C-alpha cells in the first residue's frame, strides 16, 4: 500500500479526494500550500461536507521525503506555480497524476519532470462546490486514469488502484485513456463554458432545450477536431454524457467555471475554448461557437 501521498490544490475536487485519503490514514497525506494558506487553514480548518479536516500541511520549500504519489488539483492559472511547488516531493519513483480539466496539463508537467511516470487522469461526475474554506459535494464522481492504453494494467496503475480501493475513491481505468480524456474535454468545453455565460446550474441544461442545444453545439466542435487528431469521438460519446447530465448531476449543482465567474476568479477559458480555437486554426476547422464563448468569458472576467 502507498503510505506517502502529496496533494496540491484544495479546491472542490482536491478537497473531496483529500478527505477520503485523510479518512484512510491522516499520517500518509501531505497537503502542499503556501505560507498564507497554511496559516488560514490551520486556524480555520477545512470543512468538507460539514466535517472539519485538519490536514498535515507542508510549505513548498520544506525539505521532505519524496512522495510515492503526487496529485495535482489546481486551476490552470496555478499550474506553472504548482509544478515548481511540488519539486521537493518528486523523486525518481514518484507517480504524478493531474486531476485538472483539459488535455494539456500532462504535457506541461512532463516538460518539468520528464523522467517520472505521469498517468493521464480526469474527474467525472463530481459536483463539489467550494466557498471559502468550506467544500460540499453530494456526488464524489470517479477518477478515470491509467496509461495511454490499458488492455493490461501496468504496475503503477495497480499501485494507484489499490490506494483508491482502500480509500473508497471510485475510479475507472479505461482501455483507451486518450479517447476518455477527449470525451471529458468535450464535456468541459460544452457545459462549463455555456453554464458560465448563462449563469446556469445543471437544471437549466436538463430542462431548457435551447440551453441544451447551445451546450451541444460547443461540444460538436470538439468532436470534429478529435477526428482530425485521429481520436474517434462520436454522437454516442455525447449521449453517454447526456445520461450523466440528466440522471447523475444535482439540478442545482454548478460547474467549476460558473463557480469561478460567480466568485470573480479567473476561469480556465484559455485551456477550453482557447485550446479549441488554436486546434481549429491548426487543422483549418472553423470553431465559431468556441470563438464566441472565448470572447464572452473574457468579457465576464474583465467585469469583475
């Protein structure tokens, strides 16, 4: 069993999974935070589903034994800093997993730590909401992770699977991880961005056809781009998400991007619509919906 795990990023997703790892073995989990956050968290604690958690906090510059597993759960605008902040926790055998949205974080991490195992990953169907130092969720979702292909499971995948089993963290190891990551990218491009501009919880997309069509039009551009990259996203992939939307997500739940807009935080639009627009130019495929969403969300950010 893994007995030395470090996590950076105590937002909704990071806190939800940190609570499970802490419940399993508090002494085996370190949370990497800067001095200012450490002071606040130690004073106030972090409340997760009404329970106070006093995690083991460590500042980035503190010397420590390398972790067996490093989980990165920051927002994209914090990724470059997080890559530096985890340095003391990375040894030759450390496995790194990014729980972030998008399809570019693994590449950025690999540039800094080219000799480490980086298992592609993403979170599905989690509805965690953070307000200050309080996080609530009704559905913890699941972590999809693995090597790029997983017809047989590697030793590293088995190690992480065992940890998640023991901690009660739901997970899935897809046979084709790249397809799964593009599927999640499609979802985030669609519902995160349209929910942010419409200021809409999941209920709006469950009940209002025009909102649902708007969301789908943004996703359709990702399906077209994926095919240009040799990744077979199809209408069936959209329908798979539609079932999650209609049956698995709390009507008043909110996407992370809507939460960012409501809190006046910088969003991840660069890594969603921004990435779609760049890929569109690369493959000479028009992306008008995402071009529009990019501009709209940039305007929202400038009105805070």
